[in-house]
């Protein structure tokens, strides 16, 4: 089918209803229903872990106004993730939304078409043009209702395109689910093997400090005004590169620096396998880099001396609240390298550490392999997406 036979229609015509979540701020609760906001929508998943609870009463009140149903397309309307979309595929929905747009499509085909269109180059460009605000970007409900959507004349064409793209996304999702299972196994092994049972330490275990068993380095940002420092051959990472990572694996960076830029960073180029922990704004993003990297000042780069980086990864993640509790700062909380090195740690004997590494290393390697495959699939999907969604490639 020629792209000339395609047409634009308003989102309000494509969908049977377009609404948004509450604009109120219900009080946080220790238990209750989850409240999903714009920052929790991250492509094909919702970040339920960082969402907070609200009362059943507030949940019911919000859902009287803007209940989410199966095959709704949710879109972040404000903030850093403004324009991110998610398709609700589940029949049972157990959360409410705030500052989130709801495209009610009524069908799987229309929901997935809208999702892919909004993630195409054309869709992202349109969403970008609809943004208002400077320090805090947002998209109004009226703009969402008037949003133009390109569709083919024949539903069979729409179905064929969605099938191609969704088959790639299904494999991406399978990798994600597999890695979640693998992560759970690794975390369980760590807890069973590397955390003492009871108050007394078993024979051969001891209490030490992080600085005894690992080296740590910080980074910096070369002057952004000097073009000679940027867009070079070396990966340069910031905590933003980890902000949407589900698994602790770093495969690439958003920005690169030149050799001249690298010389501005005292920690230099860190080797593949370095453990990265964001040390401020926020504290607690983790990844083991699969590429050599230079880092900015928002990281502590870690390399174990008498323990592996895998052990340190799971130990630090298990104790992140303790680490956050030792941070300070007026503008934002930060944990310094000196304070970090002084954190006490329970150190198992070498026999335990070696057994842990032997069992967890192949698990982590499989996680990395799945993430690499996922990155390849995403690149393929992203290359096909604009051509399929505008009729450039006929099916």
C-alpha cells in the first residue's frame, strides 16, 4: 500500500475517550494501592517499585474520574519522562494515575498502533512540538486530544505492521522477564551465602571497611564550552545513563569525549567490568560496565581488591538505605568517597566468596548476554519503526 493512501486523524477520533489522572497529591501511606505518576512510565514497563501507596479511599476517588482499563495507552504528561508511553495489557489493574494521560483505544490493535506511532520519529517529533514549559515540560490534555495520528486506509496493513514490531518487542520482553528471574536467583544466592545468620559471626567471617577491600574513584565533567573535548571515541557516562536501566548492566553511553576531554578527568578511562554507583542526585543507581568508560562527578567507580565486583554489587544494593543514611548536603544528598570507604562491611571468608562468584558469575553473564541481544533487537525495531509507521516500507 502506498504511503499516499495513509491519512491523519485526531487522537480524539482514533480513541473513544482521552482523559488524564488526578492532579491532587494524595498522602503517602505505608500500605494501600499504588499511585503511578509521569516519572514511573518507562517505555514498555511501569516502575512500580518506586511508586508510593495511597489509601483505598483516595484510590477509589481517583478511579471514579480516570480509571485505567486494558488496552489503554498511558503517556507521561509532565517532567523528565514527558512523552513516554505504555500499553496496559493486563485485565486486572490495581493502581491509580496522577499527571498521566490516558488514551482509551478499546482494542489491542489500536493500542499497539498508537504506542508504536507515538514512539516513531514522527510521533516523537509531534509530541515534542506539543510540549509547553521550560524548567518543567508538560503536555496539556487538550493537546493530547488534538494530536494527529497517521493511519493506513486498510486495517490489515495496520495489523501486519503491528505484528512485525510486536514480535520484536515480545522477544525484548521475554529477555526482560528472564533477566528478572536471573536477578532474583542471584540476589537469593547472595542473601543465603554472603549474609551471616544470627547476631554472631561464623568462624572465618570478619567486620572490615569498604576501603580495605576495594578501590574507589570519582570523575568530572570536561568543559562543555570546549568542543575539542566532546564527541570523540571514549564513552563518558553520567547517572542519567543508568536512570532507565532495569538491570545493572551498562553497554553504552549517551555522550562521548575525545582524548583531550579524557585528559581532563583524573580517574581516566576505567576498565570494562568497573562497578559504578551514583553517589548523588540520586544515590543508588548501579551497573557493571561492559565497556571502558570515563565518568562524571555523580559516580563512585569501584573495583574490588580482595572481593569481586559482583559481590560488591549485591552487597551495596542490599545495604543502599544504610549508604543513603550516611550522605549529607544542602542542595542534594551526596555520599563522599571518604565516607563511602569508611562504611563497615561484613566480609565472608575466601571460600564463601569463591563459591558465590562461581555460582553467580554465569548468571550475570547470561544477564549481560540477554541485555546485549535486547540492545540489538531495539536497534532493529527502531530502524524499522519509522519506515513501517509512515508507509515507506510496504508489507
